[in-house]
C-alpha cells in the first residue's frame, strides 16, 4: 500500500507543478491523457533547461 501512496503523491505533486508552471488549472491536468501530460512536462522541462543555461551564460 505504501508504494501506491507514494506513486499517488508523486502524481498529485506533478499535477500541481504542471498546473503552476503551465499556468493551467489542476482540473485541466486531470483531463489530460497520460501521454499528453508527459509530453507537456517534457516541453516545460526543456524550456526550464534552456532558461537555466541562458542565466548561466549571463553569470560567466
């Protein structure tokens, strides 16, 4: 049961993170199919990585 709770907690955390970062409601993330959510998260992570690299370039 603990593994399920951990997985469920992770899904909930991911949905809140996605909703905040993508500026959409949590209910919209609930309506997404799993492949849509994963694709959206991967795009956001790519954006964050590029953002971080551009800030690192400013600090050097």
